[in-house]
C-alpha cells in the first residue's frame, strides 16, 4: 500500500460473494465531524450480505463500499472533533450509511458520532465484534422489551452473533432463555452460551415444546430475525400481553399477521432495527453504558467463531451464507 | 312479566338476526359477588353480532344469552357486595362472559366488579352507551397509545360507536384527528364529532391523502378495527416509530404483516381488546376516573344514533349490520 492509497472492498454490481473486489483507492481527509482510522479488524454482519445482494433497507449506489463494524487506531480527526485524538483505539457503531462510509477497508473514515472506545481488555478482533450484536440485542431486550428477572424469552435463529448476544444479555437479566436452532450441531454451543433450553426446529415442534417448557404460560418476549410463516407460531407461543420483536426477514417469504391471536392475547408485534438506538444520542449513550458495565465486569465476552484474512473477504461472506457459524465472523486486517 | 320470570334474549343456534328469541326465564338470585338489576336500556355492540354468528373471541354454549352493556336499577345484591345497594342507578362494564351474564334482558345478573355508577346528568339510554366505546377508545389511545397534544391519529371505520368515542377523546387530547369512512353520507357527522379531516376510502386514496394531510410525516397512532389488506396501507401512512392498534377483524380476510415497513419504521402493531383494561382492577379504575372527569365536565357526550324497543331486537341487530348508524344503537326496555 502506498501512503496515498488504501485497499477498500467494493462491489460494482449486486450479487453473490464474487462481486466483492479489493481496490486501491486514494486516502482522503476526514470531514469536520469525521475521523479516519487504520483498520485492525472488521466484524461481519448479515446486513452486509443483504446490502451486497441489493436486498437491504439501504440500496447501494454502485460502485459501493460496505461494512458497519471495524476496530482500529485513529490516524486523523476532523476539525470539529474534540472527543477523540490520533492514536485512540476505537471501534465503530452502525450509525451511518454503509454505502457512504463502509468500513471493509485498510483505512476508513466514519462520523465521530459513530465511534467509541472499547474495553481495554478486548483485542481489536473482539472490539470489532461487539457493537452491532450487543446494541441490537440490548435495544430489543432491554430498551423495548424491558426484560425482567423471572420472565421467559424465546430467541430464534439463536446461533447468529445477535442471537448469542441476546442469550448472554437475557441470561444476565435472570430470565428463562429458550433458544431455537435448525440442526443439532449448534445445540451444545447454545447451552454453553447460557440458553436454558434449545429447541431444534427441524425435529421438534415449536408450539408443543414451548407449551411443555413454559407450562403453557408462553414467552413474554420473542426475538426473531426470520419472519414469514413462523410468525403465527411465535404468536401461539407468546404469553398473554407478550411482545414479539421482528428484526429481520431471513425467511424471505410473505408474513401473515396472526390477527386473532394478537386480539385474544393483546400481543405487540414490533419491527425493530439497531438504528432505533444508534440514531438517537441519548438511547445510544444508555446502551453503551449498559453494555460497557457488562463487558468491564467480565459478565459478557463476545464469541468469535472464525477469523479470515482481508483478502479472504469473499470466502468470509460465503461462510456466513453457509450458516455454519456460531457467533461472530471477523476479518483480520 | 310475572314476578318470578323475566324476558331474556337468547339464541339456540348461531346465525343471522332471526336466531334471536325473546324467552321467559325464571328470575334467580344474585351470587355472593353479583348484583341483579332491572334493565332500563341496552347498548348494542358489534361483539354481540359476532358472538351471535359464532365468530367472536368467546364461543357461545347454546342456548346462549348475549349482551355486554346495559343500564338500570339494582333490585338485589349478593351477600359479599358492599359498594352497591338496592335502588342504585348503574350501568355495566364489559368484564364478564357474555354467554353467562348476557344483559339483553328485562332483568339481569352481573358480577358487581362489572358494575359502576354513571353520571347523574346522563339518561339510562346514555348510561348504556358509554363504557364499551369509551373504555375501548381510552385503552387504545391513552393507556397504550399515550396520545399527546400535537400528535396525529388516524381512526378508521370512524362512524362506529368506538370510532366516535376515539374521535372525541383524541380531539380532547389536542391531537390532529383524521377519520376514515366508506361513503360520503357520514362525512359531515364525523367532522361534527371533532375530526379535522375525513377521508372517504371508496373515492380517495388513503396513502396519498394521508401524505398530503400530514405533509409526509404520517400518523403516530392508527386505531383500526378492519384488519386484512388495509394493514399494509396503514403501515405506509404511519410515522417513524408509529403504533397501529388493531381492535377488530371486520375485513374477515387474511391480514398480511407489513414486515419491511415495520422494520424500516420501527412500527409497533398491537392487538387490543377492551378486556386488557376491564380485567385489571387498577387499569379499570384509571379508565373510569379519566372518563368520568370528561363526562362530568361535559367535554364528551355519547352519541346515540337510534333507539329500538325491546321486542325489536332482531331489527336492531339488522340495522347495526347494515352499517348505516352513526354512533350507538340503544334498546329501550
């Protein structure tokens, strides 16, 4: 890498992992409210797969950068930035346009409002593997769900990085945690993360198993990234007055709304993304304070599944799409 | 009527209004926690039409009584009842099984917990036309919706008794009230009740009209008894972070869940029935206190559309099913 260029992952068309290209782009100066940093590690998220496919909330302007999460060391700050300085060890919070600021790069620029210090005892790879998953889970479970000791929570597709973060936070709140996964290969892993029960949805019936586990009381909170046909079952396994938080559309099929269950039980079904927290300064500060306490008290440690090199970015995306991972996929830069 | 029998409306099979029969049944004594009253007026609700059709949350045990709302004078109290006495002028709150306690009768027995005094300046016909509609609207708009001055609310199918109650409460909260109705016959009536705008859904496009009215900001709260295909449009016209409260299933068709709008806007879609309030003593007391203040300050007056005689009960049901009414249908007993 010359001093005046840096390697950046971009795509010139939407599609599968093969559209990702590593390109040399000029290094630019951060704007007034931005910082530039030398990237040490990148955390991968399903949002980036969807963005690359053209199926995300934000549509890419081609050619497009991508990436929400990275950790590194600041090497330049904008004129109006007062809370960070060159040399600071920071990681990014997903509170920006991925197309404009995408952090899949060796050097990247982001708004300083989307930057934070991470616990000293975390490696850069851990620092790149915290904010997306833990803020997403915090916003749903604590901010919206107001999860309390003794309640029951159902976490579907629980082996993703957000799923694992949700298990850890829910367990720390003193709740009964029920996790779902498709195969049996991840069952032991989910139990180790703190799940009290794991339901294998390819071989066990969700509704009757939940009825057994909860003695027909159902779950006060359901945290689901799947949507589609499963929503009706989630309504069935919810408690009276329960809340279902939908945070994804993995099923990629129409989602019938369970109107009669919703009326009979007074169910709340809520669409949710991390931006509800990250785009609001006060909510974000509350989230960070809550999580930093858990990190610093060593009550929660991010789970890294596998580490890829920067030039293996396509393989890393393909690995995420294969759904084998248990926890976070990280790129070492 | 002999002293030992009373006329009661029952049905021996589910079906259209012709299944309703007026029968002489023995007068029984109230149980320990019940009161008996001489009925002066009965308020009709769509719940009773659905119950008669076998399409309500509660299934009838045939032959079945029906009816949630009546006003009258107490003529006997159970042994454990201390807060009411013979001669009290009361009306009923829907907080009981309609099949067991149905108040379509000349004398009826209900749990004392479902009984309340109504404002002295109201007639019995007004007394029978308040609790269902105003508690339903209160629970959605105030308790769940936390409707505040300056917000915008969309009230669909607004000419029903609950719709009118919602308009009145919303207007009293200082909000912008947008009401929908199918034809133009009820437009003037809804404006007179306090709606700032009325959208005629048979001739005006809901989404673009709402965009014009709210200058693209959308409604913070939507209160809808229809469900079905309209839910996707309601999501489109909701504000960021908006709440849609579904309280019925008039469309009688599958209801697609607008997952992508819900995710993008962080929408809350909530199933709701009056029982969420009436089955909880504290919530019910709060509701009554809120509403009695509005009634006693004469800020809100129930709107009675048409009064039928007791032996016209079938015609009264048919009239409700014809959807001509603007406000409450009442039976004079």
